């Protein structure tokens, strides 16, 4: 029993010693806990945005670039550390559409007659003026025909001169016969014969003059036929396609087979370029004549081309449910080429 009592006494804790040695440590622990709580609350306050400065928003104005405005708001949000209120973009675009560059003046030049092509003076990309010679056909037969017509004029002119000379002589004979008849040295029959001869020669003169006129018309026709062997530019522009080479047969229409060309070259008037777009018929009410348009070529998307509506074609495409709109290009540039793809935006004003 004594051993058990001794063991129990050894297990007892002396409260005085604990208070003297452990009091200071408890106070320190409690102080540290309070400091930690204060620091955590302050951090949470700032983390939740209690001390954030109010972000400055950039408001879009008409004519401003919407992408730049949105980027400025993003920068403001990042610098403030919070989410800014969304800004509604302001745009004066009513409708977007896509189309192609087209030329109002474009021609595939051919010969008016069938013939052998002897010379071609153009290449792709070459600029030509109205009336410039593009090519020539073999004109040997046409030249001979023209010379023959001109020779006929000379022959008939000589015949006319001979008839006129005979007429002058017949008139003199008529005068002499008439004087003799008055003096009874000639009969009335001689006078009548002389008058008939004069009238006949006058008719021959008129016939010769008419024949010369016909021959001159024939010569003019042969000259035109000879001119048809020289192919000229119908208007000024740029050659975009060269279809034939010297030595080939050209014709205004297909003559059968694959060896006859129907065109020599294609000329485009670059000053007549415009934009054609198809607008959905549900939105055609937003488009009007003279409306300002911004165009961007697919080849140069960052280049904005000022344009305006020329006309709204008064018919719709039943298959596509679209209406074609012609748009004038306000600024001409060598970078704008036929058949280029383009996107347009119709503006409010």
C-alpha cells in the first residue's frame, strides 16, 4: 500500500511551478494568434477589393476603332486588378456584305473577217490607247482588190473624158447645122440628127459619171475590207489576256474545229472598275443610292477604300434570294484588279 501511495504522489502536478514557468508562454501564444488574425483580415480585405481604386472606363465614340477601345478597357481592368463594367461598342455600320471587283468596260477583241494572223503587237499587262494597232491579218488579196477598184475608176474616168469631148464636138456640129438650115444649105433632118447625137452623148456622160461614183464606192468598200485586216483597240485599257499567236487563223465566230481563234486579246478599262455585291433581300432596305461604303480587299484587309452606292439593280435572284448592288470606288489605285474578292460595310450616312 505504501508503494502505491508513493507512486500516486509522484504523478501529481505542482500547479505553482506550472504557473511560474508557463504563464509567460501562454500570453505569447495568445498574442501571436491575435496578430495572425489581424494580418489575415487585412489581406482578405485587400484581396476582395476593399481597397481597390475604381477602374477608369473608356467610352467608345462614333468613328473610334472598337478594337482599340476594348483593348484600353482591358488594360484599365488589369491595372486596377478588377473587372470593369462592359462598354457597349458604338458603330455606324448598318450592313456587311461581300462581292468582287468588276469592270464595266471589258472586251475580247477579234477580227471582223476570217484570216491568217501575221503579227501580234500586244502582251499581257501592256497598256494600250484607243486606236492602237493590236494585230494584223494577211491582206494580200484585199490589197489587190483595192487596186483593181481604183483602176476601174481610172478607166471610167478616161471614158467619161472621151464622151465629154464627143459631146462638145456634137454641140458644135449642131450649131453649124442649125445655121446652114437657116440659110437653106441644110435640111431639117440634119438638124434633128445632130440634136439626137448631142442628147445621146449627154446621156453617156451622165452614165459614165454614175459608173465612176459606183466604182468609187466599190473602192471605199475594198478600202474598208483592207482596213479590217488591221485590228485596233476599241478603247484605252490594259491587256489582260492574249488569246492568239502569229500564224493562227482568227474568225469573228467559231468556224469549227479547235484551230480557229475567235479572239485575239482581252482589254480591260481600269478606270471603269467598280464593286458588285449580292445583298440578302431581307436587308436590302438598309441600302440606298449614294450611301457611303467602306471596302476592304481580301488581298489587303487592313486597307480601307472609300466607296459609295451607284445603283441597286431592280431585280432579285430567285435562287439565292439576293439583290445585286453596284458600288463606285472613290479612290483609284493600281492594286485594285478585276475579279478580286472584297468585303464591304454599308454606313449609316
